[in-house]
């Protein structure tokens, strides 16, 4: 039989060994998460298991907030619910001072049920139902208008409410990132955004209180935010001079990269992801580049999602079977599939054994547990020889995996939070 050709691969140095940037900080074994033994977590809560670190959530949030507040007087974060809307996670961010950012009626309800007042909800998305907009208007939510049809709808609702309604418009622009996300909002370069502002003025039912731009996601180039902030600030000045609108806030959306590693990246994310300081510097610089002297800078809103939550999340899975691929590569079957780890499409997670396994690391294929050929969590992970019942830990997986998980042929597992006081709490029950 003809042997299958297997192309050679270059893998980065195993974390913990030296590379040209110095020592990595992470141990090659993940036998504890925030001091709690991985084995105990599995015994108590079953496998697979999502684990979130409260400490990591709070530390990230504080680092991000500090980077901006030390450079800019008025900063407000709005937690992007769709990135992870487990109640416990949202609550941690709300306790830290974040308001809510929602993109559907479902998420709007979720925020209200968590006790967030309407006035502290930023309402985004390309389609908002009329009923939810009526509620958002009545409750004073920060509506970010996506398109002309929505603009007319909100005007109609404002007419019914008998008062002027504060709104923002979402804008998209060329900020040097390709492809430009043109699905959302009004284009800057073609004057669509300008015309939307003009329409808001002539309609007489709405007040332009804010301008929004979300450049994209996992943006590794801080300069894109400098351009975005400058363009929004320029537009705010046009709105003030031509139409008398005092734009209260600029909303720069989300999109900061987490410390994950994209499949096409050679160096690990911890070494390539810009710092919050770099993003903050770019945004503040961009605003000031277009701010006329004497003018009070607008409030800055940020909807950072993945960069705040990704690294707080772990998925522990258990090896259930050993195999070899047709090319003779070692392979394992674990008890979680791509239905739980949607972001395996983009990211080379850190994958570590939960127990010390002897022997050198070998490139191992990690198959998920779904009866579907595409269910591969990683084609090549450097792992020591594992056996059935050994556990492996995927990290960082805190962003988007919960909210995009599917109930495809399996029940979704339990999620727990390792709290800052060392206790472990169930924050989402296993399905039955
Ligand atoms: C998804 C989303 C975010 C969060 O994006 P991240 O890339 O996770 O930071 C923020 N704002 C809007 C409008 C979004 O759609």
C-alpha cells in the first residue's frame, strides 16, 4: 500500500522552554486552575468541564480600564454579552463597573433580568425588533442605529413617544484593515454616515448623542483604532458645526485581540497581541488629533469582548480512546467536540495534559467526540504519550464558545467558576 505523504511542520517551542523572547511563564502541565486541582474539578463536576477564573476576569478588566482611564478622563466599558453571557460572567463585569452591550431582543431581556437599567444598555445589531426598540426608547437605552430603515423606524417610535430620542449611528470606514466590515452601519467615505446625520437633523425626532464604530475582531494592529477614532471625531465635529448636535460619546466598539494564537501565527499570542496600553494610546491619540482646541473631549465607550474574557476560560476534557491516523500519527478521541469549541476554527489553543505524563511530546491529532469527520480539535498538538482517562486542558477558551455552543448530539456540560476566595461554584448546570 502506498504511504500517505505527511508534510513537515514547524511548531513553536513548547511553552515553558526557552525561545528568543525568553522563558514562557506557563508550566507544560495544567494540574491546577487558580490553585484548584484539575483532577478534583473533574471528580466533582464531570467531564468535559468549562472552568472560568473570577480572578482572571477581574484582573483583565482592571488592566483594560486602567490603560484607558490613565489617559482619558471619561471612559466607560460595556460588556459585550454575545462574547459570553453566562450570568456569573456578566455579573462580574457589572460589579467591576461595566454597563451592558447587547445585540438582540434576547440579550436585551437578559441584561434587564440581571438588573441592568435600560439607560445602561448599549443596543447594537443589524436587526432590532420593533417591540424591543419601543422598550429601549421608553427605558432610555443607548440605541446604535445600523441602517436607514432602522433610523426611520426609531423616528416613528419617537413620534409615538412624543419626545426627542437620543441615538447613535454605527459607522464603518477604511481603517487599514482588510476586508473592511461593510455589513454594519453607514459608510464614512461615501458620505452615507454624513447623510444619516443630516436625516436625523431634518427629521427632527431624534438627537445625535453618539457615534459608533467596531472595526472588526481580533485586530492585531492598534493603528486601526487611531484611524477609527480620528474619523469618528471628525464626524462629530461636522455634526456639531453643521447641525448643532453635541455628540456626547464616541463608541469604539470591541475587537482587541486576546492572547490566543491564530492558526497562521508562528509566535504564541502572548508575544504578539498588543497590550491594552497600545490600543488605548492609539484611540486617545486619534481623538485628540481631530479635537479642536478648547472643545471638551467626548465620553469614550468601549465594547471589548474577547480580550476581557478569553483567558479566563478553560475546557477540561478526558481522553476516551487512542488511535492512529492513516499516516501513522498518534491520535486521541476526547469527550468534547467542536460543538463546544467553536473557536478551534481560528485558534491554536494551548493544550496541556492535566497530569504529568512521561516521555517526549509527540505531534498528536485530537479528535472530538462527534460522529462527524470535521470534528477535529487540533491536527497537531505536542503532547506526551497519553492514555485513556488522562485529561487535557484547552486554554484560552473563554470567548464565544459558550454562546455559540450547539446541542449537537450531546448534552452540553457543566460550567464552574473558581472564585477569588478559592471556592468553586456551578454557574451553568449540565444539560439533561
Ligand atoms: C461582537 C461585538 C463586540 C465584541 O467584539 P470583540 O471582538 O469580542 O471584542 C463589540 N461590539 C459589537 C457591536 C459587536 O458586535
